[in-house]
């Protein structure tokens, strides 16, 4: 059973089916970040792009037929036909367009009384608002619609999502974590740098913001000189803004062999269900995809199960329930760090769960990744279908590439030479076949400029 179907069952009342109104407010962390805290240069999350704000279209591969998916632009009709051919249906779609491209879907809906009225009319007594993550904006929309959230309140979600919370939880449960310390002021940061300076001989230090995401709010410091420089920079910033408090983490660098991501459902009693582990693919500290099945040792799998059980109990104690995602890693000495950080929201792996359940067979391999490509004109599904037709998923052969979103492929990000994104899942019979197909698709999209992983 995929994680969404299982989660819906936990919300059923009087044995009636539950429906969701989906909000793809990806990078919700920008609304969890406290604007009065000192931030790392370049780490401010208000840089979330129009492409990211349209990634919610991937929900069309996850939502049920009776669900409503809220989008910022009208989907490509041929892409909807493509989804219908694969899934047998297309969920209901509500489009709330706005000229304000910097707004996420929740902000757009809050500005559009007509759309909120339409959602109210379409909702049943068993309808829940189901955002990617819950901030004060989703709470406001829930109140306006008089439709309950499927998640805990935003204060709990924000609290649990903090990297400071993750370290505290690992400390009190004995879960192995990297050497590091929390920082809540610049004077504390100076003191921590002094305490940890000897570790620079072994490798860099990592400075992280508590709500950093997608490579934002993280900086690598490989010398005392750089530590001094960042202190001076932050002091100048603090003097300019008047901010004195901070929520930062300083950790020692871990030479990683494998990045992992796992997610599960947390029940109110602290038990967990639907544990699913994938290998995470990162490029320059930014999430780039997932791969499964895993090739980790059995002892690591058992350690993750044990950590997930402990994490679930602690999350429930603090009022969190629903879907949680955890980042983990294995270093070159085969040491597992099972709780690098906790995400109190959906993650990219969530959007692959229907595909994993219904479009893969035992023994299949699955590679989820985006492709970045250049295009002067707006890209249509017809154009992509023509270019990639020999690689698109074949229902008879049960292998090929599945396109998760067209909205992100139709948008050109500013200040970039190659920023149209095509989010995909590749299903094939071996790991090598998945990566070979990815290279072939990359070549078709970008020719000699192909980016290989």
C-alpha cells in the first residue's frame, strides 16, 4: 500500500472514504523561517522560484480520482491524457492563476475568493486540506475554507522541522549523530568555533540554518580564517538588521558514502507504519533524486528501523502525526547516521509512491530524477513525447521513463542558461539500465551538453 492511501485510512471517520485538497507549497520552509533571526549569507529562502512553485503538478500522479489538486497553471491537455492512459483517471484539477509568480499556491488561493468559494462547494464532510507542508498560511486557508488540515497545526510542524529539534531528539534517544552543537546567538557561534577548531585538522565544519532547504542555508568552513570571516559577515548583517538571535547548527564534516531518505506514518500513539527507505542522490548538497531498491547492509536496515521507531514515539509525544521524512547517511567506515534531520512535511520520494506500488514489479529498479534542459520556445508534451517516445514507459513491457510534471518543463527560470526542469521516474530491470536510459534521455534533451550523474 502506498503511503498516501495508508495515511488516508488513519483519517477515516464512520468508515467513510477521505478526500484531499492537494497544495504543492514546496519549500514551505520559507514560511517557517523566523525573519528576526540571523541568517547565513545567501541562505534566505525567499528566493523560491516559479519553477518550484509549479512542482505541485506532480500530485497528479499521487492524488486519488475524487481528490482535488490545486495548481498555478492549466495543465497541458496531452499530458493529462498521458496520465489518464497510465493511471486510468486524472484527479480533479482547480487552477488558480496569478501574475504574481513569486507566490506559492496557498498565497494565490488566499488572494482568490472565487477559487476558495469553489473549493468550499466541492468539499465533502470528509475532505481535508493536504499541503506539502503546513505553515501559518495553510492554517489561514483552512480556517477560511472551514476545511480541516490533514496535518498537525503549523506551530508543531515548524517546531519539529527545525534542525535543532532533530539534534535534541537524537540526543535524548541515543540515536547516533554527527559531532555538533546548537547555536542561538553570535557569541555562542564564536564559542562553538573555538571549541571545535581542533576538528578542522580532520575535515571541514558545516554551518547550517535550522530551516535550510535545497542547498540554501548551509556553508562549508574548512579553515579558521573562513570561520572568522563568517563571524564578521554575520556581525555586519546583525548590525544592519538589528537581529540578535540565531538558530544554527555547527557540525563536523562527514565523508559520506551513501545518502539515504526514509519516510513513514506517525500514528498519534507513537507507532509507525509504511516505512520506506530510498537512496538519495545529491548534487552540491541539493536533492537530485532517489534510487531503489537499496543495497545497504542488513544491519543498517535494522538500525534505521530502530531509529524510526524511536523517532515516531518522540514525534507523537510532541503532538506530531502523519507523514515524516528523515535524512540519513552512511560514511566510508560503514557507520550509519540515521537522523541527520527530520522533515515534518512530504518529500520528493512521496510523489513516487503510487508509481512504486502500481508500475513496478518485484526485482525492478527505479531512478527518480529531474532533467534540466534548454529550450527557447515553450515546451509542450507533444514535443517531449515526440523526442522521448522510444523511452517513455511502456505498459506492456513495464519499463521506461515516466514524466511526473510538465508545468516545470514549460517554465524558463530567470538568470539561468538551462533551467527548464522535467521531473521523471525511470523504471527498468537493473541499476545499470536505469542510469543508461537516463544518459540517453539526457542526450536527447541536451545533446553534447548532457549532464550525467
